[in-house]
C-alpha cells in the first residue's frame, strides 16, 4: 500500500474524498514513495470555515501570548531538526546540510515574528486638534492563504506562518504537491506549540485547490511563491476577486565578475551558488558575467576545472555537494534547455546530461553543466532553467555587464564581485534588480530586512517578511477621539479643518 499524505485540518489529519492524488517521488531512487491527496473545492471551503472560527480565538489573544507560541515553536522545530531535515531531503533531494539551512532560514523569520508586540504597535498623536487625539492600530486581515513552491518546503511556509500567524491571522497553507510532508509536520508542531486548532490548516492540491482559495470570499489575502507565469496568474486572480496578494516568481540571477575581483572567492562562490541544491534556488547564481577577456578566460578555466570534480550523491550522503533534482519531468526540462543552448550556438564545456549515480541509476541526477559564449537573445539565457547549469555571458565593460541583469525579464537577485567600492556602490544603486550582493553570491536578506525581486520576479506591492510582511498581513485602523468636556460647540456643516 502506498503511503498517503493527508490534509491537516482543525488540528488533525483529514482524509480527503476527491479520489485525486499526486505522486511523491524519492528523487534519489526515482521511486514513488507516497501519494498526496488533492483537495476539492468543498474541502477547501471546509478548511476556510474552520480557520475562520480559529482565527476569532487567536486574534483575541494578546500579541505577547501569540509570540510565545512562536517562541516555543522555534525551540520545538530546533529539537526536531534532524528528523525534519531527513524528511525534507527525502522528498526534495537536497542534501541534509542544505535541508537544515532551509529549515533554519525559515526559523529566522519565526524568530523575527516573536517581536510582533512591538511590530504591531500603531502611531499616536496627542492633541491633533483641540482635545482630539489620533491613533492607529494594526489589525489582522482574517483568514489568509499561503501557496508555496517545491524548492524551499520549510523556509517559505515558515515565512508565511511567522508573518501571518503572529499578526493574528489564520492561514490555509497550500504547499507544493511535490514535497508536502514537511509543511504538514511544521503545521502539526505549531499546534503542539499552542496554536489553537484551525488557525493553521494545510490543504494539498493543484490548480483546483489554488483557484478555490483565490475565489473564496473569506480568504482576505494570498501570499504566493513559485514560477512567474503562475505568480502572474495569482496576481490577476486576486485582483479580479479584490484581495491583497504577494506573488513572487522565477529568477535568472547574474554575477558580474570585475577584473579586480578575488578570483579564488569568485570561483568558490559560483560553485556553491550555481550548483548547490542542484541549482533549484530562486536565488541561485546561474549566469556569470566576467568583464574583459582575461577575466573571462581565467574564470572559465578555473570554474570548469572545479565543477567537473563536484560530487553528486544521494541526498543523505554528507560528502555530496548536491543531490538529485526533484522529478524526472524537471530533469527532462533542464536537459531540453541544455540541448537548446547547444542549438543556439553557445559553447558547451561540461555536459551533465546522462549522469548516472552507481547504485541509483533511476535517481533524478544531473551533472554540473557549463556553457561559455552565451548571448542575450538566446532562449536558454532569457528563461529560467532551475538546474545545475552555469551560463557564462562575456562582457567588455561594466556598463555592458550591468545592462544584462537590468534588461533581463527577471530581477530577483544579482551580485557583483570587485574590490572597487565606488563601482560596487554605483552598480548597487543603478541596477534594475531587487536584491543585490556585493561579493555575496546569494544575497537573501536577513529576516529583519525583507525579501523581494523586481520585474517578472515579483508581482506584488510589498516584499515578504520583515516589516513589509507585517504591513501585508495587517490592516490599519485610525481612530480620531475626543472626550466630552461639556462645551458642545457650534453645529458644523463644513468639513473640519485645521485652519
Ligand atoms: P510552481 O509555480 O510550479 O508551483 C508553485 C505553487 O503553485 C505550487 O503550490 C503549485 O501547486 C501551484 N501551481 C502550480 N501550477 C498551478 C496552476 N496552473 N494554477 C494554480 N496553481 C498552480 O513552482 P515550483 O516549480 O514549485 O517552484 C519553482 C519556481 O518557484 C521557480 O520558478 C523559482 O524561481 C520560484 N521561486 C521563487 C522564489 C521567490 O521568492 N521569488 C522563491 C522560491 C522559488
């Protein structure tokens, strides 16, 4: 009997009745290890109804008590780190150390959210008029939805949980159907940490479940992370149904290598950022832009010599640099992009296609791939590949190099490697991209800043987490008050002003 992953509704496992399922693979072996239920519209509606009841209880709890649930949660997740990392790795395929990083980056947002009593404070003006005070308060939205991608099955659900729950909302989490077990465990632990039942519900599914959430009147906001076409679809759907949304999309991050960069650091950084997690990160660094022929020749020779020696292994092999990709279908997509690059005239220096790991021949492995002489306009450059494929685009000047990420359809992250502070400063100020690293290959901002790309990497008004997350998951109410003094004044038929 294939193991079945159920929904998690009102504090317990819920066996859905749709008869629709998604396969959960073990990417190391290629075998189906479980199947996940897909929710019907009615099941989504039941989850929302339960969440509405739970939210009323949760919102009435003071913010300090809500924060204490999150504090306990953080400790409980830390206590279960090994078990969670193994579970995550068994469905996603990322190596255990990286799976722990996925959990820890999520926990950092939970940690930030423990400061919610401070973060939700409103503003106050004493005597804004005669005997009149004005103050504002932040209130939760109600029930919100979080829809997450496969590549960070712990971090991204925890971004949403930290921000949405701490501010008094209930949340329906619709995790990726490819690796849903960790999101379910994370929700169970939240209830064990003291969250009232119903406040965090997990429904699994595909487009049907997502559409049901977008269209449901009691869902007040949708936070989404995934590919750009779906992010755009979410943005349009939420606009149509008049809800708030954050919809983060795909990426194609460039790393510009100046002639004065520390090449040892650059090569190290690119190895990890281009090939780590098999390139399945929205903040991966899959495009290198060396400036000048000398820099390019040195970079290409050195990265090729190092990349060819990367160790690809099963995700539990702690000597492996990276594991398999998430599915056979995704491996095929990556391989198609490699063929496209060849057909478009880029120079293939390392070909990861056909890589087989001895004893795991059916696993979804793909070796490190390296292209030189990639050019703007090539489809394999313009689109996101999301695999262990590094593309080198040569540039003659910093201006030419900087124009590449600025003009690209995606604008998630970008990095510049240089010792020239002035050049880096100007680049950071001018580049048309949301997150910039200066000698930092993966500039994912810390939890008390905020995460968000530009252009087709994010259809959104606010960033994820940080104070933007608090703004997104709360609405402001502003109160203008005065207390009777006995002087009732004149009747006023004109709008009150401060004149
Ligand atoms: P995806 O877009 O396929 O899926 C994301 C979510 O959308 C899943 O929950 C999925 O079930 C749902 N979904 C899929 N098809 C749908 C449809 N037709 N209608 C409604 N919902 C649908 O993305 P993925 O493959 O799981 O994740 C990888 C993508 O996510 C990459 O493009 C990556 O760059 C991006 N990503 C972006 C960020 C960011 O912050 N910008 C972070 C992580 C991942």
